[in-house]
C-alpha cells in the first residue's frame, strides 16, 4: 500500500509531463516553440509536435489568407484634387520565424498595424503620382498593382506576403463636392457650347453649299431655257420666213388676222383711225392691199 501510494503521484507527474510535452498543429496554422523567448523549433506542417514541458512554450499563428481594411485615407493626386480612398489588402504570414523576430510578442495585431502604415504610405505615393481622373476611372487595376508591388518588399521584412491590394471606394471630400460639381458642370456647358458652335458652323456651310447649288441649277436651267426658247424662236421665224417666201399674200393676211385678234378684244375694241388706214384692208376686202389698187 505504501509503495502504490508513492508511485501514483510519480505516474501522475509523468503523465502530465508527457501530455504537456505534446502539442498539435492543424492545417490552418503554424507554430513556434519558444524557450525563454528564443525560437527553438518551427512547426509549419500539420501534425504532432514535441517540446520540453514547463521550459518551452508553443506560439501559434494563422496560416490562412488574411484581410485588412484600411481606414479612409485622404490623398492628393498630381492635379491637386483631394480624394478620400478606401482600400483593403489580402496577405498571409509567409515566414513565421522572421515574423516573430519582426513583431515580437505583439503578434498578428501588431503586424497588421505595421502593414497598415506600409500600405497607407505606398497608396499616397502611387496615387500622388497620377491625376484624379486616372484614380476615378474604372480602369485602375494598374494602380492597385503598383501599390501591391511597392508594398511587397517592405512587407517581406515582416515575414508577410502581400497577395492583393484593392481600392474599394474613391470619393471627393464632402467640402469639395459642390465646387467640383460646379466645375464639372461648367466644363460640360463649355463643351456643349463648343459642340453647338461647331454644329452651327457646319450647318452654315451646308446651307451655303445648298444655296450655291440651287443658284447654279436655276442659272443652268434658265440658260438652257433661253437657249431652247431662242432655238424655238429661230425655228418659228424660219417657218414664218419660209411661209412668207412661199405666199407673201397669205402671210400678210395671217399677220392682219393676228393683229385683229389682239386688238379687238372685249373691253378694248375702241379705236380711232382714218377710214383709209391700211390696218383695215382685210376688213374692206378679202384681197387686202391689192383691192385698193
């Protein structure tokens, strides 16, 4: 009985010692075995690990991809239009031993704060080298890539791997919104006035061209009309001349009938002439001028 009473505490101490010397690392984490603050063992693969009980301790770090939202940051692009930028980063602990030496006992929260400082500085530097239109445009993937690449080197000193940096939102400061809106409105009004002026100029050119074309067409038509009319008059005169040459008496009779038709119209038939006037030769006789001889 005395021997068993003596062995039980010893066995209990041995069991507790064995259990405290074993630790488990799962696939989502990495672990360091520390002895008086010094790194004695790095455990990056999942499974069982061993340490000295009481003397050594295990510190665990997340091995997954982590996200970090930055506080809204005010930047000044190259055109001096201030912008408020919201961004976030995705990163992971790549070198757990270097990570421990860089941040000490502060752990992941201390590393996140230092990463914030790096990202804020790189964001200000990259966005300060371009215009606000480049930042506000939909095609700003190149800017985010530049921020990430610039932050990678500094983050490596912390044992971190920066995987991605994204700009979530870029807005103007509230106090600048109205002034910017008025400036944009004035620019759009100026562009609209320029477009309207160019349209009026083009319309005037089109109208002038159309008027010139009308004048040319009308002039050409009148010229052709006069040519045709002149040719018709010439043909008529030729016909009259031929008729006069064939039968002068008949031609004289035709001319007298035409003159009677034009002169003796309703409302215009009063004429004062001497009785022997030649105008009425064919009214006196169908022989005309030969009847009076």
